[in-house]
C-alpha cells in the first residue's frame, strides 16, 4: 500500500484484518515512526485498535522503503494524494505517476498495480504506459479500484461496502482482485462490479458529484423554505421517502467541505471542459456551495441584528463533518472569516479538530469545552453536528451568555427545547415564526 494517508492507512489496515499480509509505505519517515508507536496521523474511530491488532498479529507493517513493500507483492495499491492543482483545478497526478515509476523500478514479479487514489479518466492508461516504459517485461497489469470511504465511518464502509468497483479487462487481474476481496463474502454477498478501467475512474467522480448536487439542492430548498414559511426538515423527509430519491444527503446545512467533494467536483468539471462536454449542473453546484459557506456567516450576523462589531460569537464544531479531524474546505473557515471581517470576536470548540484548525485560523480563542466556548458570548453557532453537541444543557449555555441566541446550522435542536431553555433559536430552512 503506497501512501499512508486516509485511504491508504484505512485500506491497508482493513486488508490486513481480512488476513492478507500488508506493507504500508510512505516517504514521510516521521509518519512511519509514529505508526510504529501506534500513533495515527488521522482521527478515525476504531483505526488505532485495528492497526495495533494487526501489527501484533504480524500481518501489517510500515516502512519508508518502497522496494521492501513491492518485493514479492501480488498487488501494489497506489493510495497517494491527488490534490487540486494550483492554477487550473485539475487533479495533481504527480504523486501517482512518481509512485508508478518507482513501483516499476522495484517489481520482482508480475504484480497487479491498483490505483486506489481518486484519479481522472485516463490516468490508468498513463500508469500503464509508465510501467511499460520502465519495466517492459514485468508482466504487470493496471487496475482501477476507487475508494468510497466516508470519514468517520471508513472501517465499516470498507468491510461492508455498497459495492467494490474494479476496472480491468484482464482476466488474470480480475482473479487477483477477486481473491483480495474474497473475505467480503463472509460478511455479505460481495458486490464486486467489474467494468472497464476508464469507466471505473469515472464512476468515482460521478458518484461524488451527484452527492454534492443532492446536498446543494436541499440547501437551496432550505433558502426557499425560509422565504415561504416551510420547514426544510419536513420537506426532506417528504421527498426522501420516495425510494427513487432516498433520504441520505438531504440534510440542509452550511455547505459541503472535506477532502473529496470540493476537489472531485472541480476535477470532473475540468475533465468535462477538456473534452468539450461541460457539466452545467456540476458547475452550478460548485458555485452555489462556495457562496453558501460565507452566506452562513452573513446569516449569523443578520440573526445578531446586523451588526457584530465588538460582539463575541461562540463556534461549536470546526471540522467539515463529525468523527474526523479534517479541516479541508470546512464551512467553519468561511463562517469565521465572515464574522471576523464584520468585527466580531470568535471563540471555538471542536472535539478533535484543534490541531488541524490552529494553522488555518487567526485571532480565534480555542475553548476546552462547548460550555467554555459559549460563556460570555452574544451568540452560539452550531457548525458541525458532533454527537457531543446533540444533548447540551441548553439552560446552562443560556445562563452563561450575554445574549441568548443559538444559531443552529445543522437543525439539531427543536424550537420548543431551545425556548424552554430561554434561547432564541435560528435554524436553517425554518419558517421565520420558529
């Protein structure tokens, strides 16, 4: 497993838990050193225990030496980063191609080279070309196997997937991949979907783009609900009961963020434009989502009377979603910036995100608890729906605030509960009378 970031580490740990012998490789010697001490570079529930168990069992190991990882491997997974490239928004594939070249230089047998990283259509063709150029007699085959892991639920997603997409037309490579994923059939009828390699690469982008569209759609419906006196949660429930639509990803909020949706929608747009088939719906989704995050800051300012200069706002939740420490494109960043630009002082609390948040935020007071973040504020804003925020003592929060205003951007609390605690509640997509 080349790369011990989010995808590589979770995938490697889960494969080893299936009983496979896995070597995780990373050039970052400090990261490997910490992994040897069972210190995880990311926060993911259950991951530290999974890694420790499989290291102890001798199935999982870590090294900076790619040759050691590739030696005698039946399959080599490329799980390096593909960030958005500066300047044009395309996926930066330099890490993928560098890994492919180094793998080819160290092959000792006809391995299957698997792209696990999220890569644009045609990347597998280039990886195959690199392998053929560097090691023309290796007999290696290149397969696309995109990941569909949700941060915060990645282990469960890996072990009980909706589907496993495998892109190859080579029967030998197909059999290797069947053998690797065979343990899934112990949990369920393993949903292995074999398609062409380019089709596999596009499936990942199309899936993420569709989910991003769904989130953005319900967020725009939430704005309409506020204007016409409807309740977006009831609208979501009503349309989600239609099994053609489904209830998932229909929760109105401050916009999507994270490591996947923002960069994947952008990369898909660039691929489409390069092929003269622009994706207008995806383009609109990206524009609306980008604008929404800062608009949520203006929503807070409006709820506070339109002027926040000299006032203090408590932010609950910094990461883009719960059960992760990922701050990439988190809505909290734009919301806090909008509040600070308007003259507000910001206090913040997050159960896991402080270490990642500190380099990204300036002049923010980091609090040790949700109650400390609320103390002495003119408003409290729930940005991320951590479980720790679902059963707060609202009376205690109200009593500690200068002005009892709760802006709930995740619609966690019903208006009656907030009112009983003495709080004025402003939600997302709620009638003004609420």
